[in-house]
C-alpha cells in the first residue's frame, strides 16, 4: 500500500495493484488509464499544429485533463482504504460509514467524468490530427471509455445502500458519453 502511486516505477505500480492489500484497486487503475489516454490525445494534438490551427488549445485541454485525472489514483486508494477499514471493523451502523461510502463514490464519479471528457476531446482530435497519430488517439478514446465505464461501476458498487442516488445515473451518463465517443 502506498500513498503516492505516481511516484512508483511501472513494475512497482503493477506490484502494488497485484498485492494482497485492498488498495489500490480498479478505481486507481481507471484514473491512471484516463491520465494516460489524455497524454496520448495531447501528444497527437501537439504534433498536429501544422495542419490544425486549434491543436495547441486541444493539447492544453488534454494536458489539463491529465493533471485532473492522475491525482485521482491516490485519492481513490485513500477513500477506498477508509471505507474498507470501516466495513471490516463493522462500523456500518453509524453515519461515519455512510460518509466513507459517499467519499468512496465521489472519487470514481470524478474519474468517470474525466474519462468522458478525455474521450469526447479525443474524438475531436481524431477528426483533425495528423493521420499517422489517429490510431493512437482512437486507442486513447477506447481506453478513456473503458476507464469511465469501470469508474461508473464503482460508483454504483460504493452506493449499494442508496441505489437511487443521482450519482449512479450521472456516472452512467459519463460512461455512455465516453462509449459513444469510442464508437464514433
């Protein structure tokens, strides 16, 4: 278990995901995937400045999305660790557990939103970027869509005590928007 996933080497990061600890889990993985997808979109936009006047703006947007998504990996691990600990101690009868589960749903909701934003921006970039980079952008869109869908599943799982919570609907809408971008 670590509190700085972004500081790990790739082999250490993969080891952390495969360890027996409850965190990091799929929410952290989804956040990192969204950040990587945003990086690929930024790269394609940056390399398309000669043929696309707005490429610099798209690259800046993608970079902002990367910076928004990456810290969510550690945030998700922290809130999941807190909620998992409260559940393991059978602290489910008080408001602290509900607060922990709410926080454990809010971070994946942010990940789903970021995934949708990356996928939608990626669709725009794919239509205007250098053709040689288009396959990378299409891959980034698919990655962002998958991460958004994974995060939406976590929102629903973390809110099992409140199935009618509007955040489940919101997360699913983000996932659908991302998937729609992946389909073109």
